[in-house]
């Protein structure tokens, strides 16, 4: 096996024509892309046909009878992967012609890096979706440099600043993902990239932004009740499963601030959001055994590098993103067709 070979995994769910565009662009790489696996999460549309009808031998299709979510779908493929690197992408991402080379080179040259992240641009705007994630001490994750132009943040992009991975597209070492037991599936959807970032950082490994690698994401910042429910339940599950009680106690004032902010958002958006916030607490309580099992798995690993995680966690809140969500009105246009679960 080529030491620079990559298996790409695209998890699909009712993505319409986006998947075909994603596959077409990914297959342009003939240097590193060894295999492209499309995991279809019981899509109700025929988007998965783009993989089924491909005549490229590198393309494989796996169909699930259930919507497994991102992490569980990746874990279905993980035991069968032999390449040293895994690229994980959303189907609404279109990669640049040379996007993969800089990421592979980064992981080849930097043994301390477990993940390499491209610069994620917003489709049709010339602005940034994410330059990695800003990881917050309370389990939140925010898009770094959201809505900025590359010219506005050139110096920021050139700095070797700690970042979290962004789930839209990233390259990860296969051995790193296996060493944490695969991608934890507790959260189902939303916050799973934050959770994976914490797991990688607790290994003592780094997550690096590689601005020379560029992808385009069909995205806009939005909120809807089911998303808030998933974000908040998964955030609390992450904090409770990854931090010792004394550390949770130490950051409790900041946890309180985050609670006030998220409750403020829920109140501004109305009763359905307030109910979603309450449902998050109830879910954590009802699924406390799963959270406890996750915690046991985290602390059973041979490495628990809390100082490395702490170096990558920030205290500040990107108020522009928070205000944008608070001022949004009406029904979000990004609610997945058919809902989030089957």
C-alpha cells in the first residue's frame, strides 16, 4: 500500500445533485485517492445513484436501512480501510483540483499532526465558511473566520494556531482514528466534529489548518429546534464524558455563561427552541449510561493529555455568529428533507 494513499468517505443523506458534483471532483485526484466510499444513510431521494452508476473502479456504495448519522456511517467503513489516511467529507462539498496533496504532505511531514484541515469556503460568496473550528472550553464549536475574506485574515491563516477540525472536510490518520476506538457515535449528529477534535487532542496529537488546500461548501449559518436539541445534548454529553469533575467545577462560571447565552437564544427564537433546550437536558439524563460508558472509554485510553486539549480551547465567544443566530427569523431553509432521523 502506498504510504500516501487515501480512502475518501462521503456520508450521504438526501443530498440531491450535490453528491454527483462531489464525486466527480474527488475522482480528479489520481495521485492519492485510492478508494472512494459513499455511505448512504437511507436517503429517500435517488442521490445515491451517482455512486451506484459510477464506472470508476475506485467508487463503492454502501447503503444503510437507517439514518446512522455521520460518525456511525464512517465506523461502518473503518474496519475495511487499509490506506494510511482517510478523507471524510460532506456531500455538499466540492473540492479543489489540488486539495488533497497539501493535506497529505502535511501529515507526512508532521508526525505530531493527526488531522489536516482544508480552508472551507462558502459557495458563491468568496468568503470563508471555516478555517478550522474555534473550540470553546464549554464544549461549543464555532467556525473560525466565518464570513471573512481570505485577504482580511491572511495573517491569521498563516499562523500556526490551534484549531479544531471542521466536519465538512478533513484528512485524518487511520491509526489515530482507530486508537480512539473509532468515531464515537453517542451524538448521532451535530457536535461530532467537536467531539472528535477533543478525542484527537487528548491523544496528545495536533489538528492543523492547511490553507493551501481549499474546498467549497454549500452552507449558511442557521438554527432550527431539532438542531439546537442535538447541539446542546451533545455538548453536555461531551463535557461530562471527557472532563474530570474538578475541571468541570473549575470552569463552572463559564458553563453558566454559556447556559445563559443558549437559553437567551432559545427564548428569542420562541417556545419550540425552549422546548428543544429542555429536551437536551432530558436526553442526557435518560442516556446517562451511554455517557458514563463514553467517559470510561475516554479515561481507559493509554493517553489522556489534558494540557494539550486545554491549549486548544478558547474562552471567547464569536459574538457575530451568536447575534446572527439570535436575529434569524422564520423557518430555516436547511432543515433536511424528511427530518434528521428515520
